[in-house]
C-alpha cells in the first residue's frame, strides 16, 4: 500500500471519494467521517468505528470483497446470518464468526488450518468436546483445554511440550497425581507441584536445583527433616530452615515445663 495512515484510501489503495459512496448521506448527518469512521477505508479501526456508529448496516456487508469488512461486520451482524461465514476463505473472518456462535455450531472447525480459528473454537467448547482439541499443535489451544476440562481428564497433558500448559495442569490435577510431575524439566512447574504437595511428600524435592523449590520445602517440611537445609547454598533457604528450627527448639523446653 502506498501513502501513510493519514490518507483516506480504500482496500485497493485508491483514494476514497465520499461523493461516490452509497452512504454519503451519513456524512451529512455526522454518522461517518473520512479518516475516522469509514466503511471504504483500508484500515480496520476506521471500519470498526463505522459499524460502531452504524451497527444496523452490518448485515449488508457480510459478503464484502475486503476480508476486514466481513470480519468486523460479523461482530455486529445478526447471529442468524453468521453460519455461512464459518466457511469463509479468510481465517480472520471465520474467527470473528466463531466468537459469537455457540459451540455446537463451530465444533466442526476444531481442526481448522488457522490457529486463531481453532483458538476461538476452543473457547466455545466444554467437556468432552473441548477434550477433542487436547492434541492441537498450537500451544494456546492446549492451554485453553487445560484450563477448561475436568481435572480428571488432564492426564494426557501432564507431559505437554509447553511449560505454560504443564503449569496449568500442575495447578489442577487431582492431588494423587502430583507425584507424576515432581520431576518436570521446568522449575516453575515443579514449584507449582511443591506448593500443592503435603509436608510429608515435600522431602522428595529437598535437593531440587531451583532455590525457590527448596525454599518451599524448607517452609513446610516436617521440622525433623530440616537439618540438611540449614546448610543450603542459598541464604533464603538457610534462613527459613534455621528460623523454623529455632522456633522448634524454643517450643521444646516450654512444652516440657
């Protein structure tokens, strides 16, 4: 495209002539404005402003040749007119339609070639239908799945390649599955697991290479297992271990008294 953002040009890069527009009367009434709110402009924001001001016109623009117009019109148009857009050649348009339609209408797009479309589909699904998207190649889709399916269905995502997905899994899996993730390769995932483990099981992570995890261990592990942690190479871990042992030492004499 030639020119700059201050020029009023259409999606074919031609200058916009308001006198030839079908909505010239809207300009007179202040419901459109060049370089601000214009259905013929090439910039999505200006098209969106046009529909903000004239939402009742959206239905008539769902077949416009410019994909941005179709995608933005779908945000304002009647729901009953949106299903055909699920077969639109442009992923942005399909995604825009998916955002407003119920899951039963968009389920068939769970394997759409466009990542954005599949992401939107995932946000519209629940339960077993959402589980269908667990193997998706796009990590954000799997993230939506990990957040939305029942904890008892998360087993297949325990070893997901993306740490962000595994962190969500670590926060939600049943407690009796936690030990399956204590050796996760990502420290943030192991920290999430450590924060959920009982004090009795925390000893499994007392030698973890990440000081944050050892600090969690030192903060909650049974006092009888703190001795080795008072020599930890990281000062915050040593301090919390020694502080807890000091408290226990004070309790001993008082308890016997």
